[in-house]
C-alpha cells in the first residue's frame, strides 16, 4: 500500500507572508528596471547606428533582451494558471475530483494533474476523502466549499 504524504498546509505567520510578499515585489521591480535599462541601451545603440551601422544589430539585441526579460519575468507558473479551471471543475463535479478527471477535462498530463491537486491540498483548499478512496479505489480530492454550495441550493 502506498504511503500518503501529509497534505496539511504549513502554517505561516503574518511576518513570513509579509517578507515573502516584499521579496516578490523587489524581484518584480528589479525585472522592470533591468528591462527598462536594456530598452534604453537598445535605443541608444540604434541612434548610434547612424554613425556606425554595425551597432544596429546590437540595438535590436538589447530590445529583444528587454522583451524577453519582461515576458519571462512576469509569467505565472503553470500550476497557478491552472488553479482557477480546477476550481471551476470542482464546482461542476459537486466538490469531488479525481486526478484522471482533472487530466481529461483540462487536457494535461496525469502527473501535472496530480501535482496540481496535491498543491491545492497543501494549501488547504481541498483534501483527500479517504471514505471515497475506499469506495472508488483511487484518490478523490474533496473541495468542501463547493459541496456546501450544492447542499445550500437544495
């Protein structure tokens, strides 16, 4: 029998959350500053290409680096982009999801679906319903918030 990991969310105090948020803000600011500097150097080299045409390539390279810095620096990880669709799925399936359901509906690999649901469980948004596991024979992740909504509607 496979051992299940402890899926309880790790408690964070407010000070740790504030420090983490400050770190994200600093990193984001540094990315914007570096992309601005790269764009400025691109403009500078393109202007300088009037006197030395070989500098125009360097100017375009700086512009490309500025764009790449902004694009990859501000992109959200795949797991964060997929959390919202998983929550909509949980609502549609009355708060009970399996790994295969998420993988099929979102058209993602099984491993990614498993990681996504496990991360949501670690955050405390859902948990593994062991009673349902015994009935079905596979992990069923239960989202209590959406199950309560369905009961209220009845």
